[in-house]
C-alpha cells in the first residue's frame, strides 16, 4: 500500500532465537542501529532525578515495542514523539537510550545520527540549524538491533540532550505482546519483501490519523512482489498480467477465522511514466481494495490487501486452515502495481490500528552471489529475495 501479553527475556530467547551463528547476520535495514555501537559511555549519563521545573519537552511512545528476531539480530522498533510545550524554540542535540533496569546506556544518537531519524510534523526537515519551535511535534523513528545471543532490556528509558539542558522521558516496556509464528502468506520462489522496516519506507513512517488517533498500522507491513531476472514484470507494463506476482495464490498464515472479506473492486492499470490513477476513488472503504482479514487470536489480525477481483474464496465467519488458499494477488485499491500487502495489526482496520511484529517459521534468503541461507522463525528484512518453496521443504510448516 502506498498511502502516505508481556513475556520475559528468557522465554523470548528460548522460543524465538534464530537457529544460526551470528556470522550469518544479514545487513541492517536503513535507519537501524546496533545497540552499543557508537555509544560513548563517558559522555552518557544515566537518568537521575530531574531538576525543577523540568524541561517542557514531552517525550512519549504511543505504542510500546515488542522484541522480534530478524536477520540474526533481535530488534526493537518504536517511535518517540517529541513535542515542545514551551513558548520558545528547543535546540535538539542528541538522544540517549538506556537499559532502564541496569541504568546503562545502550545507544547514543548525536547530531546528524539523530536528525536523520526525526520527522517533524508540519515541516519538511529538522536539523541542528532548525530548532524545535514552540508547539512543534517531531517523531523519532527508532530501530535498535541486539546480538541474537543476548536479550534486549525489558525496559528502556530515554534522555534528550538540548542546548544547555536535558529532558528525561518515561520508562517504556519492550515486551508488548508475543509475536505470532506464522506460515508464509505466499508460496514458491523469487519473492521480494519490499518496504519492510526501513525508515525510508512509506510503511515504516506511515503515521495516519484514523478514529482520532495517529497510528502506524503499517509499521511491519510487507509488500510481497515476485522478481524474475531482476524485474517484477515482463512485457507490457500497463497490463497487470505482465507482473510475476499477479494471480499467485495467497495463503492463510494460521488456523484462523475470517473477519473481513471484500471481493468487488476492479484492478488498477499499473503505474508507468504515463501516469497513474486508481480504478475507483480511494476512501477508507476502498484503500485496501479486495481484501481478507484473519483473526489470529490474542488481539492480533492478519490483513491481506490488493487482491484480484473475484478471487476471494472465503467469506466472513469461515474457519480457515494454515496454508489454505484464500485468494489471488491483484492490483486493487491503492496499489501501483500487482503485489500482496500483508501486515499484522491490533484490529481488523487497515489504517486504524497499530502494526505488530510476527515471524515466519521457515524460509530461505537468496544472496546476490546465488547462495542462500535458511532462516528460522524470523521477520523478513527489506528487499530480501525469499524462497518459500525451499523453506517448506526444510520441515513441516506447523510449529
């Protein structure tokens, strides 16, 4: 889509840690930091009792993160909302992240390393020469990667460094739910996980106000596109049938109940240099196009969007089995070219929800040199080329 519960550390490592050595770790997504790297412990200071009056900078995490494994690391992905409640500008200089229980710094983002993660609301850019003006909100998109052999902290605290002062934020938890272990939403080879996790992705930064709340339902969304010979299509770029993804089976990721099934929207003509327009106006009702939502239990929902017209094989109330065909990949709704938009969220609403992490039980990642790696119970990283057919052959897909 292009529209711009608590566990413990021991359980997480035992149940979800990747089954491979750290040497097989994959490159980090854009905007992610290895925890501890670049941290100057001599410059960082553990949070202490604030002075009075405290700096009037609100530091808030609207939705606490959940630890999940991907590419040989354990990740924490979340946002800090920084809002200036003073009547004057605040010059941001840096951000320190702490293990709240051990009062130990685990990340230090100073200068440009901070500003490249900040998105000001109502302004184009924010940097050292452009302070946070009175009333302005800026969102810091944080992604921390931890060595897969160690557990990330159970709690985090934050300190914002300002010109001549500091502002301490509240403690947040890092075990906001249990990631579901899912089967792949598609099958076969040459699938690319597009727009996954990277800060530059419209999914990751997709703050959207619905129901009166600014949320990121697409925080962990993936656009699944099939690539062959270095391209997503062969032939006429304006013909949906030229795309390798089009018409491919969409599969149930778990035994679940269908809570949404839409089937009547036409495909769009794919975007080309000649331009693009959706077949029907984009509204909250049409944005996902033909779609299916599965209730996974525990307040988690799997959303499949942009399906082929007339291909949806299920209806609301149906019970489906893991691996069952639900529909076919299409190009309906707010889609520029055929792909499957897949996400897990806190509600069956495509945009009025918060995105949740999950892991796929088994798959194989292809490298540029033609080699491949088997991955077990991981989230798929951005632009990874994945072979699900080979993954299915490794073991029974049922956990």
